[in-house]
C-alpha cells in the first residue's frame, strides 16, 4: 500500500445514535473513521487508533476499500470505544448518554515505521498529552492540524498550551474558542491563538459552517443547506478530513489554498450528514465532490450588481 | 418631507439591556426603530408605531435627523413599550426579563394618508392580525416582507397562515421555520412556506448570518466576524432594514437583487452590534456601508483555484 501523506490520530468507535427518526447501536464511528473516509478521497491517509478484539472484519474491509491505510490501527484485548448520544428534534443539540472508553482508556498511540515521515498530520480530539506524544514521533511534519474541545481546554490547559507552538492550525468551535482565550469575539480569539503559537484558527460552527482565520485572511464558509439531513454525527471530523486532505493535495497553505480547503471540508461534511453513520460519506467520490463544490461556489457568490 | 417609499410597522420601545460589560435602562429600541435607522440610509422610510407620552423629544429628534418620517408615529397617553433582557457571557443567548406592553397593548396601527401609496412595506414582528390589518390599508403594495416569531406561530397560527399569500418574503429564524412548517431542513421549510403563498424565505441565524431562499436561488450570507461586538439587540431588525431598503432602492426582486440586499442587510447589522443600543448604527452612512460591503465581498469569495 502507498505510504500515506496524511495521518490522523484519533478514535475508531462504535456509536449508539438516537435521532428523531432512527435509533441504532454499534454504528461505525469515531473521529479517525470519519476523518479518514473523507480525506482518502483526496490523498492516501493512514489511521493511528486502537480498537478492541470485537471490531468487526467488515468495518476493517470497509475502511480498506476506501483506500485507508490501517497499518496504525492497533487491536487490543477488550471492547472497542463506545459512545452513545441522542439528538434533539431539530438535530441541532445532542446529549451524550454514555462514553465507554474501553480499550481507548490505555491508548498510547504509536506511529508505525511507514507513517513516520508523513508530511500532513491531523491530531483529532484526544488528550493533548497524547497529541504531543504523537507529534514527537513524526520526523518531518510539514503541516499539523489539531482538534480540541472544552474537556481538554479546562482539564488539560497547560498541555494544550504547550502544543500550540508546535501546530499550524487549531480546529475548535466558537464557544471553545471563547473559553480557551477569554475573548468574546472570533477575531480576538483567533489573534490570541496566533499569539500563542498557532497561526490558523478554524472555527467550526456545526450546521452554520466554519470561519477560517489566518495571518492575512478571513474566510467565512457557511454550510450547504440540504434537504435530507439524517444524522450530524461525525460532520466536524469529516469537515476536518476534507479540509486537511485538500491542503495535503494542493501541498500549499496560501490563503487561496485555505479557502479552497475549507470549501472542500464543507462539501465533504455535507455528504456525511445525509445518512445515518458514515454510509453516505463512503459513497462520496471525486466526481460527486466536484459537483458539490460547484453548488457551493454559487451558494455564496456575491452579486454582480451596484447598490 | 418626502413621502416614504418604504414603511415599517412595529415597535418603538425603551429597552433595559444587560450584557456582561454594561447594564442600562431605557435605551431607545424596538423593531421599527432599528429597522428605520438602518433603512433610511438607503431610502426614505416611514414608521407606523405608538409611543407613550413619556417618549423623549431627543429620541424623536434622533430619528428625524436620520431622515426617518414620523408621520405614522402615534403618541398615546401612558408609558412607552418597555422590554428588558439579559445576555449570556458570550452574547449568544438572551433571556427576556420583562415585557411591559404599556401603550402598545391597545395599538391599532393606522397608516397616515401620506403612507398609503407606499410600494415597499415591512411588517415587523407583531400580532399577525395587526399585520393583516396594516396590509389592508395599503393601496398599492409592490413588495411586502414580514417578520414573525414562535409566539405567533403557536398562538396565532391561522392568522399567520392567512397572511402568507399576501406577502412576498417571510423573515424568521431557523427554529421558527422548523416549528412553523414541521420540517427539519431549511430547504424543505422554505418550500413549505412557498407552497403556502410566500415565495421568499429569509432565514435569520443571528451571529451566523442568514440564508435566503427564493424560487430559483439560494444565497448563504454569513455574518461578518467582528472584533468589537457590544450588544446584539436589534441586529435582526437592522438586518431586515438594510435588506428591505436595498430591495426598495434597487426596485427589483431578481435573485441578484436579493443577494445584494441580503449582503447589505448583513453589513448594516454589523454596525448595529458595535455599540450599546442603536448609537453605532446611527453613525452608519453610505460611505461606511460601501466599505463594509467591499469587506464582505472578500469574506465569502470562492478561491480561484483548482483542487
């Protein structure tokens, strides 16, 4: 298999999801799963994660059929990480019903030899100490992005702050950005994050899209309004997968490349939410992605008109 | 004074606002106030509203200095409508502390003679029965937009449904659109609204911007991310004021005009939130608005790049 030029470190999990119309147990999920299914459409992607010995061969086959490299997927004795959540009637808010870390509790991510020279790295939302540990195993990281959440912002603040100078982009949602920085405006929060070592802030806003702050540019990428929204689980990781993969494919981090990458991320996320679990996402190909990018280009087109 | 070519029917109020940094009583507010201060930058605007005999001459002067026509502003015996609210620490959610309708309780909007031929009408968020009654007084409405909220969607559903075939655009937020239509996606909700007689849905999403659905077009207008966000009160009405005024000024309702109008609304709203109450908005002029439109054009510009 081709050595990946993008590696994601995160979770591979079984999710129990309740939406107003559906309720299923043990749906393939986890940040590394959604990320890699999305990113592998654009670049060979490797996964660093752990599953239990209950992980089904069909799910391994599914990922491999998408050209995801599983050299870094460790199998440990015990059960795979399980998460359960329930969505409100508008699919806007969700409540976590349970988080059983299982084999993930003792996860010590190890990069296989074939991943060590990888240029593009995504540290999905895990303990910043593990994110730091993974980064130390990379011999030549070119561009590193990292996701985080309130749990780490409050519980592992020092570790997260130590990470910021070592990464190139931080993915987080708006309230997390405010909690991390103490500011109440996104431009101020992004400036604080830049001052603490991370030049690019990718503010995720769920069904409202994202805003990308970099040194000389701000790009607002609203989400595509779609008819058949089935399940938002994994949309944030899918967005990141599309975005980081586009950066890796373009192999540049100019403001234009960041705009294109954010647009790609928005479009990949739009596939993710159109089925329960990752199944619609696994149907996405380059042609479908290009079609959606054309739709997206028109969605935000400023009019040719004078007031 | 010039006869207005845009009339807004709504509230003129005194607001008591608490934000994390400021707490003031009797700040000039109300939907018709914010709307008309914004819209009058583009077109002569008339206000139909009622105030009490405590309404301060300086506030009347302020509106007149902005070229707002007050022929339709009735003064009744009693106190002006008062609303009080408190914002959370991120200025995202707010709680209403009190609503004292005062003279507004018996408000029977009457269009003065000079307003009756007005082509463009905005029915701000009031009882749909009053919105219907106002519309009947218009002799030649060309384009009518209407705002509503959950209180009327649940409490006056039949009146609201009777109104839909008589208006051209409905302004409401996403959860209101879902509650009104029973759908969980914005395109489905907009289609339902179109099927019930209103061809254009303007979905307001607060700090996330707006999405405009019309027969052949969808335009996503994310909000401008700004540093100095002070007070979001009135931003929705200011957005509507900028948007409807741009339609009136362009005097066309093509998809391109709607895109421009939504962009103008977004930019006018960005002024509104930069001060406590309407004071920053009262400083907005055509030049400042044009500058912000240029900023806005770049904010969502799709990159010139191939993936």
